[in-house]
C-alpha cells in the first residue's frame, strides 16, 4: 500500500531546486564549481564555459586541494574521423547514445557524499551534437534518480562554448594531434555518411 506523505516539520535545510536560467547553479541546485558564462553563451539554458576555463581545468586549477572538483571528463561528441583528426588532450569520444549510457552506468561516482566530477561536452561548434549529448545524458541520469530528485550522478555538466573549432583556434598546442578535421571535409564523405547512420 502507498505511504502517506509526512507533514512533520523538517530540521534540514530546504532543498534548492535547479533553475535553468541561473548559470551559477548545477543540475542538483548546488553552486557550480566552474564559472559559467552568464551572457553571450551559445546555449543560455546550459552551463557554458570558455576555452580559457577549459585549459584552467586541464591544468588542475579547479581540481585537488585548491579547487571545487575532484575529477573532470572532456566529452567529445564529434564523429570518430573528426576526433582522430585532432582532439583536446585527454578527451573521450562519446558520439552515440549507447556510448553515453555505457559511460554513465560505468562511472556512477558523483553522489552527494562522493567526488565531484565535471563533464565538459563539445562537438565541432558546440551547437548541436554536444548540447544534445549533454541533454540526453542528463535525462537518463534524471530517470535513474526520479525517487531522489534532484540527486544526480553527474550534476556538474558544461558545454565548451564555441566547440572544438574555437578551442583549436585559441589553444592548438592543447590538441592532439594539433589539427582540425571539419565534419563536412570532403575527404571523409564516406566516414561521415556511415557515422550518421549510427
């Protein structure tokens, strides 16, 4: 039988629910570890960071004793031929929904008392594939946590503003190899067509 909700006053602090328009709050309503763009971001409803902030994260300025994060994962949502042609140091190539789900289920580490891990998504311009991957992973995470809302495995998720194109233009030495293959590069028409079928 269903239990009735308790109306007993709580001594706990009230939960701050996530507000999509507040760039200072992450997915579970707690403060973001990274400074997200408040104005001029490519996706106002998502937390966007600049390439400079990305490099600060990569250099450890936001992790360890001096930072608010324990770990970070750079999620490159471009097709494999783009990724292999040049990507941000340390990035993982998660470009399909099954790969994103597998990643989530294997790395359920961000719990209220666990380590804080930031996921930073991007694609070529961070205009479609990266934001869609972030939204998809957030929806799967929310579905897992329906009974414990607003808890999430990964409340700390960001979009790299301007995507790989902007990052490569500003920090080519932080890309491996130091090159940039466009999604519509004619040399990779076959790979592009195959990747779109996935």
